[in-house]
C-alpha cells in the first residue's frame, strides 16, 4: 500500500470523543483523591488536605463539564485505536500533573514534585526525597496510594466502577497490552479489581502480623502490591524484621503474575498458575537472577565480606525478586554491588513480569515471543523448505500482529533507552550508573544507584520523568499523543 493510500485511510482523533472519554477518567481520579485528603485531615496535615480537596473538586467538576459536550453519545461511539491510546497517555499525564500542587505543600520544588508524582502513578519508585522518616506521613500515604491505583490502572478502575460503554471500555483496557478473552471489558475489569483488592487485604494482614508498625505496614503493602517500591524509610526494606521482608518479597512475586489467573483458581485449582507459560518464565527468570547474584557474591565477595552465606542468600532473593517484578525494594545499598551484579539487575528489570500484572518492564511474554522466533528459525534449518511450522506461546499460535507488536515495542524501547542514556553521558555521569538509572525508569522498577536526587540536573530529571511515562504506557501511546496526524487529518463523523 502506498503512503498516499495509507494517509487517505487514516482518521484523526476526534477531540470531543477524547475529551468525553477522558472526563470519566478525570472523575475517577477526583474520587481517588478524596481518600488521601481524608487521611491528611485525620493526621492533622491541613494544608495538604485542603489542596487535595480542591484538586478532587476541580477534577470532578471539569469531568462533569466535559461529559456535557454536545454531539457525543458515549453509549454509541466507536472509539478509535489512536483515540484510546491518546486517552490512556493523557490520563497518566493528568494523574501526575494534578498531584504536583498538593505535593508542593511539603516544600518540594515543582519539578521534584512532578518526578515524585510521575514515579508514583507509573509505579516506578524512583525518588528525590531524602530523610523520608521525617516527612509528613500524609504525604507518604499519598505517594503509596498513587502507586496502588497506578498499579491497577486508571482505565481498569474506571471501567470497573463507573464506565458503562463496553466497546470503548474494551479498547481502553487493550491499550495496556492485555488481551481480553470472551469476557466483557467490564467483567474483566471487575475481576482484576476484586483480585487486586483481595491480594492487598491479605498482604496487609500478613505484613502487619510479621511485626511491622500498622501505618508502615499499610504503606509497604500499597507499594508492594503495585510493585511500586516507595518505602517509608530511606533504607527501604532494611529496617524491617526478616519475616516482614519475606512476606513483602512474596507479595511482590504474586503481584507480578497475570491477575485474572487468580480468579480461575476456585474452579481450576492452583495448577492453573503452573500451566501458564508466562508464570513459569517468571519463576525461572527470578530464580536465575537470584542464583547469579548469589554466585557473584561467592566468586567476588560481591557484598560485605563479613556477611555469612545465609544473609547473602536472603539479600540475593530479595533483590532478585525486586528486580524481576520491577518493584524497587532493596535490602542494601546497590553501590555495594559489583558492576557484574548491577548488570544482572539491569537485565532482570528490563524483562519484567507477566502481562496483565502490576509489574513493568518489557514483559515476559515478549521475551517468549522472541525466543520462539529464534527457535523457529533454527528448526527451519533442519527440515524441508516446504514444511509449515508455527511459533507458539502458551499453546497458542503466534499471530503476525503479535510478533510485529513485540518487535516494534522492543525497537522503541531500545531507542528511548539509548537516547536517555546518551543524555546522562553528555552530562558527565559514569556509564553503568547512568544505564542502571535509565533502565530502572523505563522499566518502572525504581531501583537506584543514587543518581536520582534533588541535585540531579533539571534536564535529566525531565528525562527520567519522560522515561517513566513512556515505560508505563508502553511508549506507543505517548508517541501517538504527540504524532501530528493523530490530530490533523480527516475525521470520522461522531
């Protein structure tokens, strides 16, 4: 097909449709903001409460106003793919931007506040804050709460709780990379929501029972279920009892599994998890990361020389799970690790967890797609030219669109990574720490070698903010938002 033919078939996003769909997500954000406002009031943080209340009111009011736009019937509209991607990208931008002013109530500078809110809603966990133990507890709850609903997804929450139009809802959920089966979009969203809430409740009870302060247990739970990594202590998991670390590590691993699978356990048993190829890949990748970290410590005395092997194993498991699930919790300073160990963590963060989970990264299913393509190429060398072979993942034949999508995302991911890394190198930062920080941001992992802080150059803070958003919406949605033909072309009638 010629370029002219493609342009003729293209349809620009309809601004009124995008605004009307975004309005529902804005109202959801407004409602979600009421809880931290109430917590701030209960903890005596009046300025934060006032700002959160005003933001919630503004979001709901603006959402209601946009819903009244003439000529848009949400019950009948057919949402285009570029419109769905634009709505998704705008929702995350709005979620981060709307919380900047409340975050500034603690005296945080605007750009630093934006980095915190972007890190929260994208479930990354990178932070410029130091001395977290002395910061307003209500502000810490706001960060953790943003991670919690960011991990589930604003679109999923909106579809589950307030959206009615199934066709548009289905398109919105699919922008996150999830593939819906025969279930309706609303049924799927409600299933994921129920699983997420139940997992959060069980995790909170277990962390509290493991000897953690109730409020800290809540903050750690919200961050771990979302695989977010914000902690109420600069040392992350290090101050916690061993039992609490073990519980949180388990929660992170559970949250990196495709959430709808848990809903099938009552009817199909626990074996439904093991039968899933992506879950097996998650366990294998986590085990491999853990073993590599442990072997590097034994070979190079990678951690503290006086540490016994049991402690080293504990650190290796915690860091291995944290990196593979892109949670970002740590039990020691990452600067204590050798370059080889840091590279292991970089690879682990890049791969990430399962599709349909709270984890970030490229997602294991895409790694499986690439491995199957390599396997298919090798098999073709040993059979007849006319033989028909198919690459399969989890028993399903890989369709061309899935292969193309995986290769496109990988290319875009690498392009953003290399450009961001180059900018860090231009500013004179060492290659490995710079690469580690950039990968951590794009993979929404949050592990840090210490580069992210208030003294980081504003340009590089902006780079990390962009990387986190690119990683969370899987790059294509952000590119669609800023792609001129998305808005300047022929439009379909409403």
